[in-house]
C-alpha cells in the first residue's frame, strides 16, 4: 500500500492503456473486469481514472496464482 502522506507527484501514475501494457499486455477490457470483479486499485483524479503503479504492483503480488503442485515451505 502506498503511504497516505506520499505526494501525488511522487507516485508512478498511468492511464488504463498504460497499466494494461504494464500488466503484461492484457486488454483494457481485462483491466475493466479486474476493477469491477477483483478490486483492482483505481485512482480517481476528478473525472479521470488513473492507476498508481505501486498499488498495481501490490495488487498483482497479492493476486498471484500459485503454481499447481507446489508445496508451501
């Protein structure tokens, strides 16, 4: 999670196309689906939706699938 006291100018911010590319060339429709079904973290700035890449990184890590057949150590 990004610290609340971090300035907006200190964050790596992108739009929906940028975050789709950042997530491995998924479609913008996939980003919309993640937002509605999986709590993907948008950042609203007025009427514009942007994405903080630090929050996206944390979301991706938390939602990573474990390889099948792996054992927890």
